[in-house]
């Protein structure tokens, strides 16, 4: 484990997560594990761990989670399923490090809106640094570390994204993974088109 005590996801684990997500909910046009930008994938993994002059570039855990999530949305390293893998990677990264997302701060609808906005920031003319700042500020308020905070109001396990994250986390950590999604979250996320022309 790194000196900062954070359990980071690796390139191999992100590919494995992508394969799990695509197999579970990718549909007929799924491309499990197909990487289109190796650079984007490596960057998404390395930036949360980066240092500058011997200090961590992102010191707060929520900032590390935000930059991982943002990196996958910005760089779109996989052929398809980038939004889904970004969401699952965010959940898994939090769970592997004993953190959770407070649904009172960031519920399904707000997470969906944040993901849509971050995904389409280029087309909407939003500068990347502005969009990342917004994502980081939201996740600073929503991520709770050091104490588990139930936010799934009794509907745990119905969202397919959460089931994938839970199975993956349970393989890598012997503890119960909490869910924040309700039964309709996956219907909305799976309805979002994944194929967007990149420039």
C-alpha cells in the first residue's frame, strides 16, 4: 500500500472493471475491455497518485476520487461504457478505502446530472478546469471517509452498477460494500448513449 494509505486502482483493475460492467449491462454493442486510449487510461490511474515537489498533488481523498472519475470521463479511454466505468470506479475506489457517498448530498439524480454535464462539457463549451472544479467540489461534500454512512434507504443491491462494484470490492476487501443507488438508477444510466464522437 502507498505511503498515504490509499488503495489506488490499477490499469489492469480498471480494464477488469470495464469488462465486468460491459458484460453485465453493456448490451449488444458492448466492447468489454477494449481500450482505445492507453494514454488516457494510464493518466486516469496515475493522476490521483501524482506528486509535485515531494507533496501529493491531490491531498484530500475526495480530490483523488474526483480526479479518477473526471479522468475517465474526460479522456474516454474505452471504446464504449466510459460513463458507466467512471461511476463504478468511483464507487469501488471509495469502498476499497472505507469511504462512502452520502446520498443526502449526492443522490441518484444529482449524480446522473453531474455525469451528463461532465461527459458533454466539450460540446457545451465548458472549460475542463471549470468542470473538474465543479466535480471536485460536489465530491468533497458527498464523500465520507472513516465512517460508513448508509444512504441507500433499504433498497441495496438492485442497481446493476452497484452490484458490479460490490462484487469487485468484495473480491479485493473482506467487508460489506454499501450501495447508494436505488432500483431506477441503472435504467437511467443505461439509457444514456455511450457512443460520442471524440475530437
